[in-house]
């Protein structure tokens, strides 16, 4: 469908009723190295545009601040943003899950909060209209204590550009919101055979590809000139429906590792000028990323890394066009 957005469903490899685990992927991106200095993302709000969330999940419920339904599920009732597909719950857990009473799983930023904006229905289908409305909603949303959205995660994509959605993204960025999206799962393993998914392909969006546990580009991960960074995206454990945990694969899983990282980074950078925040976030990601010996069309600037160390040199592997855009 030309004007639809979607996620490519991943096979559920295993389902666990109980899980007590600090996922190794947190150490792959070195998230725990900065948990103390970043306060585990406390004070920041990530808007998750997806299939909703399991609002009662033991590892997520206290971090869910609010939500809104833009999909056609539940007859379009805006107040019901429950997840019937599991995708949104899995993505939310990668960002902000926590252990409760010794049970559960840790996300990248377990003390950040979530605004759940349901833009896809139980079949994983939505529209550019719903995503545009959700981005505008995220920009205008204010929490009970004056909280504002700092990060938007979109583990979804459509095959064609959409000007209304693009305009909303540009406006969000000018307001100081960092926008992160999945690169897409239409890759064929050829770094010179480009695949584009929107909104990830837009310059204003941090587009995230997937790598496996050996830090090799995932075969399915889209390749194009605007890939920014990569993160773990294969066989990722996270939260799922009915208070359970599952393992999923896709760039949908890689993007929230970066969105959660941004929630940590925001507590380690200068934030006095809101319009400059996405610039400083990108600067941090760029200067700390781990260079991987693969085409920049597959891995962009490299693997996302978090550290309190202050690196002053830029990486030499980057997309010149993207670099110029963020550092103009």
C-alpha cells in the first residue's frame, strides 16, 4: 500500500514467562558504563510510535506516562493504546524496561519514561497520516509535571516519501527532539543495492541498521547512503504480551537501542539551546561510535557506543552529505 507504514514481522523464537537478565547487548553498546553519570535516562521522555504497549507489563508499567491511539483498533478509541501484536511492547522494553522484585529485563535507559503513541494496528499496518498526527502530538504533549518529549522512536517504515510526515519531522527536530527510526528489513546483503524506507531515510532522522552478535551487518538490514549507525538487531530478548518475554529480530530492534542511548546521552550533554540538542546528540554518537570494517552503506558511522570519556576527534568514516547536514 503506497501510503501505509508497517513493520516486517519477526518470528518469535522463544517465549519465557519469567526472565531475570541483563542483556549482553547493553554491554555491546556500553550502556551500563554510563548509567551512573546519565542517571539511567531519568527525566527524559521517549515517544514510541508503534503498535501500542502491554500497559500492565511488570517490566514496563511504571515507566509508561501516557499514550494515545491513532490506529483503527478498538474502533479508534484514542484512550486505548494496548498492544495486540507485541511489536510495540518489545520495542518499548529495549528502551526502558526494568527489573521488578528480581524479575524482568533491563532496557538501555530503565529510568526514562515512555509516551506510547499507537500508530499501527494489530496487523502491523498504519498510515502516513497516523504517524504525522502522532509526531505532532508528541511535539505538543506535556506531562503532569511539565515533562516534554525528548526522543521519538519509529521502528516502522513505508516505501515512499511523504511530505506532510517529513515536515512534521523537521519541525520536531527544530524543537529539539531527536528522531530515530529503523532502516528497514528489505536488504539483500549487497551494500551497493540501495533500499529506502521512510521516515528512516530522511536526513533529519537517525537511521539505524542492524548487526549480528559478531558485529557483521545483518543480511536483511537495508543499505543506503543515509545509514547513520548500527546496533544489535538479531535475536533480541525484550518484553512482550501477557507479561512475557520473547526474542525478535529486525532493524525494529536496533533502532530502540539508539533511542534509549539518546535518553542517556541527553543527561551528559549541553541542553541550554533546544534547537541545538539533536546536533549535540549526533556529535556524541558520531565521535564515540566504533568503526566497523564494512561499507558505510551498511553500517554508516559504525556501532553505537556509550562512554563518559571525552573524545575530541571525529571519525573518518561517514556520509559527507549527512555530516554536512548535521554540522552546517
